[in-house]
């Protein structure tokens, strides 16, 4: 069974106002347990609005969202769904609420009414999972941006969700912080089987996902593997999106008549393709 099933969902802010513009228009999307999905689109395309439907922060104007078989529009499912799907925001400062790291991570489980002994274990496990256990007694405001974001992820992990939705979690970070956060998320997906939905403007981050979904004007425009999606350079440009730099380089060279493959994603693949070309007689 699909973990998330978005069935014909439409959404407009202010449900009573039928003249309000549709932000989401007949979205149909399924996400399987353990998938790593990158969600792309230009500003205002509806991707963050869609993501907020995954944990019942928003409810559809039309259609249905099912999470692990639970209809998000039913009031009794709201909190069970939020336990299943945790959300990490762009600015980690907006999710840090305590003056000590371990207290911050404990905040979510405490609100769930988890017994104290179990909270202690969950906090320790979550901090170890994101490589921040040694900082458990530090003040969050003394941490780097990447460290703060990892603590925010630990706070979600301590609630033991099946899925983590990350809304541009590296947008405010330097390259080192970006690597720390992305390495952590990939490890959690790979080793724990946590379903990941990553909203990002960085095409290199999306290239590392198992699947890429592209949105435009409130609809799903493309859905496939990174190679399938990023090979459509001209179509992505039409909706104001870039592709990974190695893909862009190969595309430009092909436009000049250089015979290079159209599914290159990484710098290593680009270098190998060019080296192979140079070996030709």
C-alpha cells in the first residue's frame, strides 16, 4: 500500500471564496514507503502547499490525501498523521524552542505524552542518528547553521515518524552545512527506511534522490528518476528550472554538435563521457 496517496487534490486559500485562485489543481501522486522523493518547482508553483497536505497542516479543498491509509480530512486522524509525518522547515531557528539541545529534542515526545524513561532513550538515539549527541548539553544558539538543522531533524526523529518532509532545509546554509544535512537525511533514508520528501532549489540535491517530481502552476508536470527528468533540459527551462551543472554542460556541448549522452548527472559521469570522446580516433 502507498504510504502517501494524493487523489485528485485541489486547494485554494480561503475555502469559502470560490473566486480565489487554485494553488493546487487536481494533483494525483503516490509515494511508497521508504522512497526518497525530491519535489521541484519555481516559487509559487505549489510545492510547499502540497507538502503541508502530507501532515495535515493543510486540508484539501477538493480530493483526498491518505497517509498510511488515514484520511487527513478526518479530525480524529490529524494527530496520528502528524506523528507519522514530521516536517523540517527552511529556518532551523523557527523549530528550536529550548536553551539546551537535548531539551529541544525532547519537546516533541513530551507533547505526545511519552513516558520520561522512553523520552530519554529517544532523545539520545535521535541525537546519535544525526551526529549531534556530543552537543546534547550545548545551547542551540551557539551552533552552526548545519548543526542547528540537524538538531531540528533530531527533534522530528524523536517522535519516531515514518516520513520526514524537508522544506528547503539547506537554503540558509553554507556548503559545509548543506553537506552535513543532506548526508544525514540520506543515511536516515538508507539505514532506517524513513520516507523522505525533499523540497529544494538545488538541482544537485535533487539528483541524489531516487525520484524527482516537478510542479508547475499547481500541477504535477514531470515525475520520474533524476535521469529521466533532468534529460528534459529544454522543458525544465520553460518552467524556470535549471539542471545539474554537468547535465547543463553536456547539453550545451550537444547543441554544438558534440556527441555526448543526454542522461549525465554527476561531474564524474561528465568527465568519463568527455574522456571516452577524446579516445575516439
